[in-house]
């Protein structure tokens, strides 16, 4: 792959001065690929954590205990109403200061790396929105449909898993797609705590090679591609799960 | 009558013909300060079809929902096959096994096909073998005249078709009593007929049916006994012929003059 495209981009640079160095210099290419890998991992784990928090939070919100409901409410207020970058800095610098480090022989390394802090921070940030999205889905399942299940001898748990959740998930999906796409883009903020994801890596590349416009363009296209793929996948899921005869 | 199922809730014993299969005695029900049932008593014998009619807000739907324990009552007693519905220790599963209910708004599961809707409860709740349930479900779907619609989702069925799937879904649990809560009230006039025909056939098969309905012609034709309720009490009841032609209470007569 690299050998295939390298001559073209080197030629392009020599002829036009457009310096896409990550496509012809082996060292910069390595950085670029590592950046993609870290960036995709960051997106994957952040989205996953936000979904888990969303489901658990929405479920807790329906708890009998006012204390639990209050906790979820406070969580949503705190993390929906503060900027994600401030949250990230807070987690990394405020909480990170209190987490223990391990001696790596000569230097110490914190147990929780900047990558993990970024996942935790984005998961919690996106999760706050997901809780509300799932709650809206649960609330939208008609009481009468649940009553039908009850009258057919379904237990509460059977009703929840066989009727409430499948319907609530479908109802939530369009709003969920929006939030997940938004969260995937927010992961680029991780560069402020030096997670070597795409934004951070290309920032280093353009600092070293003074090719800001080219790398900016590349960064831009990278996010267009990733977010398009994510949105397409989620829309495909939406179409697959659409309730036949409803909302069309 | 349906054959004895392998039940998870003990042996299946047919209920004797002479004792009332459903019995209500001085049933009271309030929503907050509003008392909607003020001492209702009625008996239903096995195989009987009774219709409850009356003006809107007279507690008809509440009454029917109390019978399978969807709505708890405050006072009085409801028994189904000798089982006290209002007993807090009641095994709701064993009660609802015996009592099927069909709602005004069908309430099918929109993410399941017609066949899956019918099969869901027996497979999931009674844990009967899937192949056996599927056979029975297909037979029920053909019984409600929907052969060919097995794999169609509720959203693509007409109201009348959805309602007949709902009837088949209830019947799949092999209930002894069927409750119908204004099942044609949300339907187009032309689809009402097909649903009523299904119920009529069910009644002819000997199913015990309790119906809340506004279809007076149908009530007259199919019912063994008619109850007229108003403001939470039974004003008058009797056999259809006598009820419709010779009502005694002025409230009944006024109601009938408005709807007939």
C-alpha cells in the first residue's frame, strides 16, 4: 500500500509543492497509521462506555428510590451543562493528580493513562445525553402494549426484555445516532491531554514539516470519512429495525 | 372446549358446568375520589355469553379489567373458577392463563409478525415446544380467517385484521373465559363485521365470553344475558329479547331510545 502511493505523492510534492508527507515518508506514515489506530480505538471505547452508561442510567432513573433517581439527575445536569473539554481537563488534571503511579524503573507512569482518561471522560459526557435519549424511548412505549403483555401472563422482566426494550431501542435510535456521531467528533478533543490520536499526530506532523494546509485538509477528510461510515452503519441499523407500517 | 394443556401451574381440571365460572360480588372500585364501580354483582356460567352495555363513563371497561386483575378493586370479591382475583397472594399467572382479554386498541406487539404475536406467550410463558405452538398458532390464524397474513407485521394489517390477530393471540393461551373490551369501537364500520363474526363463532364453540360493546344488534343476537350499567351500578339485566323490548327502568329505556 505504502510503496504503491509513495512515488505519486513524492512526485506531487516535487512538482507542485503540495507536501502530503505522511504518504511518502515511511516515518511520518508510521505516525499517521498509529494516529488512525488510536483515534478509532478512542471512538469505539468512548461510544461503548456512553451506551452502557446510558442504558444503566435510564434504568436507574425508573428506580423506586428517590436517592438513585436524584443521583442520575445530578449526573445529567453536571455533564450536560459543562463543556466536554473542561470535563476532560478536569478528569485528567484534577482527578489524575490523585491516581497512583507505578515505578517503571527510573520513571513513573500513572496507572490511568491519558487514553483511558479520555475514554472515561467522553463516555461520561456522551452517557449523560444517552440516558435522556433512552429515557425518552422507554417513556414512549405505550402503557397499553405493556398491559397486553401483562394480561398474556408476561412477568415484569419478560415484558421488559421482550416488549419494552425492543420498542424503546427502536424509538431511541434516531436521536442516539445523532449523539453518537457528535461524540465521535468530540473525541478529537483528546489532543489537549496529549492522547496521540489523529488530531494530535497531524498537529505534530505539520509542526515538524510546516505543511499546515495539507495536513488540515487530511484531518478534515479523515473525520468526514469516519463519521460518514459511522452514520451510515447506524442508519442501516435503523432501517433494519424499522417497525413495519409505523412512522413511514 | 380446548383440550387439556400441559400447564406450568398445576393440573388442568375442567370447571363444572353448574357453578358460575366468573362471579362478582359487591365490587367497589374508585380512582382517587371518584367511585366508578359502586357494588357490582353478577355471575357468569360456563359457556355463557354476556354483554355489558351502558353510556360512556359508566365503568364498563373498568369492570372488565378487574376480572383479570389488571385493575385492583377496593371492596367486594371477584372469583374466576373459584379463585379470588383480589387475593394479594394470588398467582396472577394461573389466573391470567384462564382469562384472555382483547382490547379496544388491539395492542399487538408492533415488532413481531402476526404469527409471532400469537406464538409469543405460549412459547415464552408456558414454555411449550415451538413446533407444537406454531401448528396451533397457524390453526388459530386460519380460524380468525387470516390465512396468508402470518408473516405480516401489525402495521401492515387493517384494524379489523389486527383485532382478529389479537383474538388469536389471546386464544393461543387456551383461556376458559374471554373478555372483550369494546373491541370494535376503534374500527371502520366495514371491518366491524368480520371481528363480530369471529366472536360469534367463538361463542358458538362454547367459549365463555364477557363483552363490553356498543353494538346493540350484535349484543341482541349473540348474548345470553345483557347487563345495563350506569354510574357504577347495574341498573337492569335480563335475556336480550326481554331486555331490548321490555326494559323496565327509565334510565335503560332512555339509553336504548338513544342508541337503537
